[in-house]
C-alpha cells in the first residue's frame, strides 16, 4: 500500500475563486500584526454600527495594568446586525433552515423577515416581563428555531443570555442560574433527540427547587412536543400566550461595543464551571469575519454546523457568525445515527448543504460503520468540510476528506475555545494547504507561540504549551463575577500572554498541531469536563470518602472519564454501588459526565505533602504500568501496586 499524502494542497480552482486565495493570506496576516489598529478598523466595517468606533483596541496583558477593550466607543446592536441589516437585500432568503429529529417532520425555512418578526415579538415580551438591559436570561432549549430567536431577542433588549446545554442536569442548571442571578428562563416542554424525549421543563422545575435560584421570576415554556408539564402560576407562562400577540417590530437597545452579549459556562481545571463573558462589538466582528473567511462563505451556500447551541460553536457558528453574514444556517434537532447512520448525508442531500462543520467524535463514530452508509448518498452539493472540538486523528481526517468529501472538498480543522469566541487557528481553504491532524496557521491578528515549562518562547520547530501573545477582538473579557479568576486562570502562568491550556507542536513548515489539554480538563466527545467537577460530584455521595478522576484515550470519544473512588470505612464496593455512583454523577452534572470506568481505590497515590499524583493515575487508566515514571516521591508506593492489581483484574 502506498503511504497516504501528508499534505493536501489547495485545489487550483478554489485557489483562483476564493475571496482569500494563495498569497492573500500572507499579505493580510502580515498587515494584521503589523498594524492591528488599521486592520481591525477595516474589519469593523463589516458590521452596521449606531456609532462607528474610533477607538479600535486598548489592550494590555500585563498583570499590573490589565485591560482588554475593543471598539471601546462603538455602539451597535447584535440582533440588528443579524436581522434588520439583511431585510432589504435578503428579506426572503432563508436565515434558519430547521430539520427536525424525525425525518418525517417537515423541515422549516425561516426567512430573515420572519426571523426578524419572531425576534421582535419575543423581545417585546421580554420587556413586558420586566427584562432590562444587563439582566441575565437563561436559555434551556432544544435545537429548535426558538433557541436562536431567544438569543437574538435577548441581544435586542440588551439582556445577557446564558444558554445551558439541554444535556445538563437540574443541579447544573441551578448552579448556573445562581452564579449569574438569572431573572427569567426560557425552556420548552420537552426536547427530542434520536426519538427520545428530554424532560426540559421538569428539569427546570427541579432546578428551581434548589438553593440560590430565587432570582428567577418567570419561566417561559415553548410548546414543542406537546408533552404534559406542570405549570406553576404565576411563575410559569406559555411562550405562545405571552409572545404571539406582541408587535413584530421592536426598538433595539443601543449597546456599547464592550457591553456583555452573553455568558457561557465552561469547565476549567479547578472548581465549578466558569461564566465566560463575551461582549458585543469585538465578538461579532470576529465571529462573522472568521465564519466568512474560514469557510470561504458565498451568498448561495447552505451552511450546516452540527453543534448544539448550548456550546460556543453553536453561538458563534450557528447563530451569530452565519446570521451576521446573511447566510442560510441549518439547525438540526437530531443526532447522527437516528433513524440510521446515513442521517447526516441524507440531510446534506435533502437541503443541498455546501458547507458542513462537525466534530471528530462524530466522524470517528460514523467511520466505524463503514463507507456504505455514506456512499448511498450523493453529497454532490458539498464544497467545504470543517471540524472542531478536539484533535482529529489523521485516519479520521482522511476518511472525512476521501469518503465524505469524495476527495473534492478541503477540510478545515479549526482550533479555538469558548474563551476565544471564534476560530484562532485553521487552514483558510483557498489559501493554505491542509495537513491531516494539523490546524495549520493562525487567523489574522492571532499570534500563537509555543513556550516551555519556564515560559521561554520556543522558535522554529518546537513542542510545548500554546499561548497567544496578543489580544484579538473575540477574546473573552472576564469570568462573570470573578475578574481575578479570569486573570489568574489565563494570564498568570505565562505573564504577558494568554495561556490556552493546550499543548502544541509547530513543524518545520510553521504549521501548528494541537496535542490536547495539558491541564485537568478532559475532552469527552468534544465536550469539556473538569476532573474537579466529577470528583466533587462523587464525593458529594455519602458513601464516598475520596475520588480522583482522569482522562484516558477512547476510540470514539477521544477521551473517556476514569474515576478512582475510595469509599468511607465500612462500605463495600459492590456492583450496585458502582451503578449508584455513576447515576449520582449523571444527576449532579448530566449524562455528558458519565464515568466510563470506575475503579475502587483503597488508597490514592499521593506525595508526602498529600497531593494526588494524577500522572500515575493516568498511566494506570491507560493500562500502561511500564510508563509510571518516577514513583519515588510517593508517600506509600504499595497504593500503586494495589491499584495496578485491580486494574489488571478488571481488564
Ligand atoms: C479542544 C470548542 C484540537 C482544545 C470550540 C481546546 C481542539 C478545547 C480543536 C476547547 C481542534 C477545540 N484541534 N483541539 N481543532 N478545537 N479543541 O471550549 O483542547 O468547548 O482547548 O471550545 O477543545 O473546547 P471548547
């Protein structure tokens, strides 16, 4: 067998047609870092401002003089940019193309005009319910058009939305509501995924019984499945009853560029999830610009990002980026394998999708079912393929390119984070040759660097931790309610630069290869889970004395969750208790945090100062006992032997 290519050059036709072609990248990148003020002033012209900014950037990552401000004197409204601005030229164009969980449900084409009216009606309803600029609104909805309507209606009245993924448990909803003091929650009776009903309203009811949630005055409930729900008056209101009769125009709030647009909670290496706060102007410039450039967007594209709006990918690349660009954004309620593993490709054919953006975990899962379920579809409409969320292994990349894209479509591997607001490293498809497994080159204005453990910036071919040396407009501005935590988490490890938490290699050509998290964050199917969160869920069970959680390599999920549990004295590690603990974690956090393995640990490996040695636990979880490394600092080496014996017994 011949070795597969390691470089996939830009197709000639695309290099000629793309808005950013070969040669343009170097020139624009160079300008963007040489004169960022001029570059980003020009980029801001892509938006419609109520007050055009004259101050472009005001940034210092230095701890003693820390600030990040973009377009500081600009004023705009994000919903106007995503809706009103398109009414003249694209009023009848489909803004959101909705495809339901069940293929028999008729798809819906929501035009820019209709979306505008729906957003205005909800915005008026929110105002009538007392929601004002700066108030927080929690959105806990399935993948239905109302989720985009809700986000944009909040933006219209200046409320700060915080979307909670529908897979999170009542306890997780309550934590988030309590942290930001939400005044109102928008939810639905039930969600629908792969034919299963998700009790969203019941989860909200359970969440609002938990402490810290009494800031919530109103719960708006969308009728989606028609499933029975309990309504607690006057708190709970049917969405249609409150919204449908509202006027379909609504005066947008004037927002400063640095006014908050949304908060999105994400897991870090310590403590509870952080409220990542994004502001209006810089975020929208960056989300829309990256969306247009990275996917080589054209007016007639049908663009489909398979993420959920509960994650940042859904915020930037289902709602804000595509709609600010006047694109047609497909929103899919379902899952890749329902009713069959051909579903993605059937949807692509049905709606003539031209740009398709998904996660490596989905690609790996579908690849396992072989080529036939893909080959049974045409996919002739596809033009560009994208991936996001975790490192993509070259085998999966090649399958995506060769089988899904029939070898015709460039694959853009996009590296970014909730914190970055938009894509920071990716091969622009008309300009940069792709390499399976590499996100390749930084977007305009983004200055990545690789540092060693001491913080020394490494030049040329190098491997180490990935930092970003200067700000970009889509950067998060703070951790909601805890600015010091923002600075400590991201700017103190390598003073003067933003620390990403990722490891990275740069090859001899200058291309970047992300190697994965270097902190205590596990990336399960592209979802970030903090080991500390799972540990605290476990120890909140009365029978658990101590727990340590690590990630381990998983064929489909990328990483799986491996938990070591020490029980309180006198308790026995039975199968029934094991099931109970797994269910307990699901209840505390949600199904996405379900441990894949749980091992009873009579003791945990600790240093003499009592610090758990996760490095060793990771190697035991990987079943690599010969790679334990230095164990001389262990307080009690026999602990490791007993864990290894258990692990082997289990394998
Ligand atoms: C990982 C998702 C390799 C990375 C947008 C990052 C990736 C974390 C890639 C952020 C990629 C995301 N290649 N790793 N193309 N994209 N990651 O906040 O570890 O949910 O730090 O944002 O996902 O996950 P988050």
